[in-house]
């Protein structure tokens, strides 16, 4: 039995844009990006603004064309109708037609997938309920907020029960409840066996949701893999919550690297080996240790450290 | 075909919701006012003026819609990126463009259809006969509108919206004065014959579609004449739409 191809197989994808008044310069937006996303995974494409996340998505969807490299989407080349039949896509800051209502837009999307009328109607109702737009189902979108458009964007990406969903900054413009709802939808898609490829710069979301991530910087992949492969699982230091000590920490033993005040309490950052000595010292000075917590490297720590490094290569080149 | 129809349906719905068909109100006002004012003239004269006015208004309003809505048909979608989520679905760029063309084509058909009914209603209200020959001029106007939409669509894909609007307008005006172009050889003596022919072929000859005077003044317009202008419109529109499809396939949607 042949194994199903990966959801996404990106091979050395590169893209540059012509820029300037005479378009004589090129900006390298993506450089030899190679990624493989297994079926059923939630994959996060991370990076700061301008790192190439949206360019990657637009290339995969055939909206723009690569300078070199290629990709297979669900085993099909970029742009193949068979692949698009099983795809969903939420663009960044989506814009839909002002003159349509969400129900009409979802019906239009369903028509493009060739769904019969009954199925279109049922699916629209189901999706509007899923994203919390049932009460606004028949309101023209010219009256929608950014968050409501984002919700509809998510709904239209799921019309065809896609095997692979591309979400470009799915949390953008959403309030905390909306973000939570999107997180739940992503996890539900995963549970149903769909693959989710999403770009974000909201790192806690990626940390919560992703099986694997790729970190982009200046158009290049600077790290990729499972989170436990990328992040160090070793404890970097201990956080000790104490009370009853003077806020200037005068007289504390060496070992406390840094500290911060939390009202009348203090949070001490202490190397693991020094923990015992610091706890004894706190108690000798009349203080109380309220909690001790090991701290591991977060995705944010990793991201900040990576982004602090020099760029992989000069991003701006003159046309040869 | 199903997907082309879906895009066309949405393009028509857009025209209706964005009040493109409001021009029908102006047409109705023109027809009513002219009907009231021209009652003083002799019977033969007022019928001719109303026919002339009705067909000219149909032509003008139709051309304005074809030009300005045509230019924004796809370029607006590119600018606002509203076509990004659609092109991620199993609709090709060719189908999208053809659907947009068909949608505006249908809008214009409805528009011209209502105006034709309005024109006949005015004539009947004044007790003048419903001259069926008018339909030949209306048909020719509609063909000219389709040519205009095709040009607007092509130019909006290869240039900016402003350049496309201005250049389509220039082509429409030039095409209505194609007899001047025919005499360009006299105005510019050194102009080679092949260059003159090239200009004549490239610029749509909108005079071919102008049957207004012939119909109003009772000249015969044969089926052969109609067949010829239909073939010309089909060839010109087909070529321009093919070029638009090729340009749109290559267009990067950033």
C-alpha cells in the first residue's frame, strides 16, 4: 500500500519582487525555503513582519509565481484544481464584498466548490454558528467590524471541509474571546484529521497549538521542527516567589540573578544549583518562600534570541 | 461553466446592489420629459426625436457603465484582494475573468432591455407605433457595449485603473470617429499604408455599430448587415478577451 503524500512538500522555494520607480532593483522575499508538513499536523509559520510568511502562502496558492523551486500540495502541484478542491484559505486582513451578507458569501463560495443547494444552505448555517455570526448572517458586510470579517474569513475557508487549511494571521483583529474560539476551531480541525498551516507572530498561540513550527527571518528558514526539538527542555532557571523581604533585597546571598516586584512580593530568578542556599537565606531574613517554579525556554525566548542575530544574507540586491 | 455562472451571478448582483441600474431612473426622466415637451411638434418629427433621444441615451448610459464598471470589474478585486480567497478555491483565473465579463454583459443586457421597454412605452404613450426596426439599433448598441467592456477589462489588467479608464475612453471616442482615422493618410501625408491599416484594425470601429440614424430615418438594415456587425463584434471581443485572459494568467496578485 502506498503512503499518502505529505500535506505540504515545499522544495527550495524562492521569490523576489521588483521594486523602485524603474523596478530595477529586486527584493528577495523568500530564499530556498524547504518545508515538509505531515498530514494531520498543526504547523506554525512564525516570523516578524516582512519575514516571508504571507509570500509563502501566496506562492502555495498560486497568487504569485516563484523564481525557482516548487511545492506539492496534498500531492498535487501548485495551482492544480484537485489541490484547491481540498484547500481552505483565510487571507491576512480579509476583505469581502460589502454588498453581500455572510450567508450569501458562503453560498457563493459553496457554488465555486460545486456543492448542491441543500448542502450549501446547511453548511452556511453550520459555519455561521461555528464562528458566532448567526445573528449577523443576513447583514450586509459593509457594516461589519474587522473581527467579524475575520470570523467570516475563517468560515469561508472551511466551506468545503478542507483537508488542508492555510490561515494567514488568523488571530488578527480578534478580541480575546474570538482568539479563544479560533484556537478551539484549529484544534477541532486537527481532531477531525485536517492539516492546519498558519502564519502568526503571536507566539503563545503557536506554542499552544503547533505540533511543528518553522521560523522565518529575512525570507529564510532559520529553524524548523517540533517545538521540543527547537526549544531547550532543560530548566534555564528557577522563579522563586517570596514575601516579607525588603524591596531592595539588601543582604541576600549571591545567586539571585535578577528580580522583579509584584506588589509586596518579589519574584527572584535563581540558577537551579543556588536554589537551596537562596531559600535558606530568605527564611533567615524573616521572609517566606511562597512558590518555586522551574522555567524553561519559551518560544518567545527562542524567537527573540533568533531575531537578535544578524540577518541570514543581504536582503536587498541590485538587478544584475 | 458552473463556476463561470457563479462568478457572473455575483457580478450581476454587485451591479444591482451597488446601484448601477439607477441610471434607468435618468433614462425614465429623459423619456418622460421629452415625451411631454415634444407633444407640440408634428407627429412625424416628435417620433423621430424620441427615437433618436432614446437610442442616444441608451448608448451613452450603456457606454458609461461598460467603461467605468468594466475598468473596476477585476482591478478593484485585485486592489482590495477580495479575489484572493476565491482563487484559492477551484475556480481558475480564466473562469473568474470570463464570469466577470459575462456578469457585466448580463447587467448591460438588463439595462438595455429596460431602456428599450421604456422607449417603446414612450412611443406608445404618445400614440406613435412601436417600430420593430428599433430593435436592430438596440442590438448594435449592445454589441458595442460588449466590445467596450472587453477593452476596459484588458486595459485594467495591464495598466492602472486611471490609465485604463482614460485609455478606454480614448479608444471609444477614436472608434466613433474612425472615418477621421481613415483619412489620416491625407492629414499625415508620409504615413505608410500598412500603419494606417494597423491603426484601423487595432481601434474598434464603433461606427459599424451605429445604426441609429438608419433605423430612425427608415433606411433598411438587412440581416446580412446585422450578421456582419455581430461577426465583427465577436471577433474583436474574442481577441481582446483572449489577450485579457493571457495577461491575467501572468498577473502577480501580491
